[in-house]
């Protein structure tokens, strides 16, 4: 398989450099980390695709700081998703979940995430025998359970036990480990109908995870539904210190399920803090930086999108979004990419929206899934590797190919938005916040 081009490193990002001073080589202090900068000093320095058919038609991506491998799900020719791993340079592509089906390739295995030790991964796996495959894939997860596989994809363990029920569908999606590997956080489907929601009613789950005796297992599972609507939730992960849960939700009664905000729930608190509020738009796919100082996420806030299909169900046909960065408390939001700006270097003139994100092993590199319209509203997706750096990079002498262009300097950032607390939720039959 072809290897991708190496991401050029910005001079400012060198960890230590040597200079000749007074005839002697003198070690210089390390430059300021990207995440130590104010957001108006952070720019995209390069955007490089992980090329080839092997990493297209992707929905989710995760980059392990331990083993350095990218983990992603990919739709095959039979329209089912499976989990793969690959190096950041595009080598050693490995199919990891084909054996989970015990001979059947007509099962979805998707939304994977690495265990912090790098020897296991968690994912959403469709139940054998399920025939409702359309809504068992990434982002939906009907008739799916939480599974764990080893790094080689040779052993699998089922962690939850939700049956296949077509009249009251239950399931899971987007499981993710805590930084110490002792907790698992995921999105669930309750089997209850929500009047205006195409995906039925969701909730959030938190459980203890153990590898005692080499056998993965869950214990003390907790279920919670913060806010008022109790319809749309989507789990993204933990802060690096393990004290905050990061997720998307529509917490207000007057907010459609397809217009969501980025929220954080602090350990010991009962109600989430809204980090990125967008009452009429799409804020999704958030991730903390490795040092916990920043949050990256996908937002449609700079676009006027009056229609997302009847009830928001056709959002992929109309959505536009970009990559944004904010402080961990929600302050100083700033747009980083301009895929939808015809004059920008990273644009190829087609409508685009930013999907799943994963920060790399350091605070200057990340992987993102970019979705672009081809024709007749059809969408293709691809993994891109992005390098962040200090201040605006110099424009290239010659424009590179459309899929490999260097990002331009963004325009002025919008006014900072303060994080806000939501009113306490009404009492429900489940806890309003987990204990951890």
C-alpha cells in the first residue's frame, strides 16, 4: 500500500534545538506548547490526508498515544462497517473485527476507541441475527452491544447484554475509556420513543471496567439523562485528569434534537456545564487536548442552515461545519478550518462537515474525519491529519493538490462566549448524574 506524505513540522514545534553560541553548542529552552497559547495565536499549519481507498468511507477515528496507531471504522463494499488500525504514516493496515462475526461479515462493528494501555479496544458491535442493519451502524447503534477486542483482533468479549427488539430497540454507540482505563462511558438507546427524534430516546452510561484475570468486565453501571428533553446525547470521553465527562446534548425543551450543545459534567456535580452553546445549530464531536487545556469540536455556528430535512432527518444533505477550538472552560472559541470557504486553501469547492476527532500523542497533531459532498447530496469521508502551530504560517510558494493543501490563516475570531450552567433537571427515575 502507498504511504502518505509525512506531515511537515513547524519550526516553532521543535522540542529542543541547538544553537552555536560563543563557539559552543548551547541547549535552548523548549518553545511554548501550542495548547499554552491563547487561541488567537493557534493556527492550522498543515492538513494531510491519509490517502487510499483503505481509509475512506470512515465515520470514527481514535489515535493511541501508547501504540501510535490510528483506529477507525470503515464501510465496506457490502455497506457494513468494520474496525481497522493503521500507522500515522499509512503502514500496517489491519482489519480487526472480521472474526467477531464468526464467519458473518454482515454485521456492523463501529465507533472504536483504544484502551489507554494500547492492548485493547472497545467498540459497538451489532447483535448476530439482527436484520435492522440500517440503524445499527455508527452514530445510531440499534441492536448493538459494547464489545472489547484485543489489539490483534483475535479475541473478543461482549460487555453488555441488550437483546434485539424491533418494537422497542435498544443499543449502544460511541464507548470510550477513562484515562486510567478503569471507567467506560457510552451512549445508550432506551427503547422509548421520542416524538420528534429519528433515533428514539437516548441516555448516557458510566461503568467500572476491569481486566481481572485478563478477562474484560463491567460493574456498577450507572444511567443518567441530564437536562429537560432527555432525547439526544452523544458520549465523547473524559478530561485527562478523569474528572470531567465530555458529551453533546440538547438540554432545553425548545431545542430540536438535531441542534445540540457541547457539555461537560464535573465529578461530584449534578448538572452539566454548557461549553459551546448553539441553540439553532450543530455542535458535535468534542475532544480534550492531551493536557486538558483545550477542547476541539465541530460546529456549524458560522453558517445559516435553515433546513436540515423534515425533522432534521436529512442533515447530511445540508450540514456545513468547521473545526473549532476553545479553552477547557468554554472560553475564547475560535474557528480553525475553512473547508466551506471557496477561497481557502483547504477547500475543494464542495460542501463539507467535520466529523469525529482524536488528538494525537502530543498537543500539536490531531486526526479528523472530513465529510464532503460529491454529487446529488452523496457524501464521501476521509481521515485527515492536522498539525497546529504558533501564529499564521507563511503561504506556500505553489498551491498543492486539492486534497493536500495547507490551511490558510483564519479570519478574526468571534467574541468569547461564557460557559453557562443549565437549570436543574426535573426528577426522573434514574440518577441525574453519575457517581465516580
